[in-house]
């Protein structure tokens, strides 16, 4: 295992950190920067992919203006047997970058929660939604343990 340190989390530092996170047999041991607000971003996941048969979403917390990109990229299963083999045909198309508010997720959640209390409304992130997220995560884990078997949750979402 190679331990890596990055000095400076500015323009190039962000790119170095992103790339070092993905190095096999590498471990990002330390990031040093004089600006503490830049370093606060490191406590969050750097990038996450969500893929489906029609679209793919890339969330990259290191980006300052284009944190979310929606790709017209998906996969096509050729046969029912492909579901178990995970042999798929990927396709790529256009990219859409939505304009998003750069307010942190937790700040937005707190603001929504307070507004809902003041106006007697249901928060965007409520108990039923939390339950659904847990059910999805449990189904994903069950599917992994069963070699990718499709797990049905609800009839309609």
C-alpha cells in the first residue's frame, strides 16, 4: 500500500486528490491546505455514480460549478441470462448539467425543516422517505448476496 499526501487543495490539488482516491494499492493519507474551508469538502464522498438503463448521474463534490452531470448513457441487457452474468452493452450520449444551488445539503435540509415547522408542511426528507431509502439499501445488499438477483420492492414508485 502506497500512502500519498497532497499539499494544496486548490485548482490542481482537487484533481490530484480525485485521481489519488482511485489509484489501486494507494491510500490518500493526508491533504494539507492553508484554507480550512477547502479542507471541509474532504469529509464528504468525492464522487458517486448512479447508473440505470436510460441515464447515468455523476456527482462530484470537488467540482465548484458542475457538481451533477446527467449522462444519456445506460445499459442494455441482451438476454435474461445477462442479468446474472452482468454482461451488458453500454451506450453513451449527450450530457446535461443542471444549474444547482451551491448551498450545502445539510443547510438546505435544515432550512426546509424549519420552513415546514413554520408553515405546517411535510419536510422533503421525512420518515417515510427515510424508510424507503433503508428498504432500497437492504434490497441492494440482498441482491449482492444473491449474485445480483433482481429484488422487487414496490409495484410503483
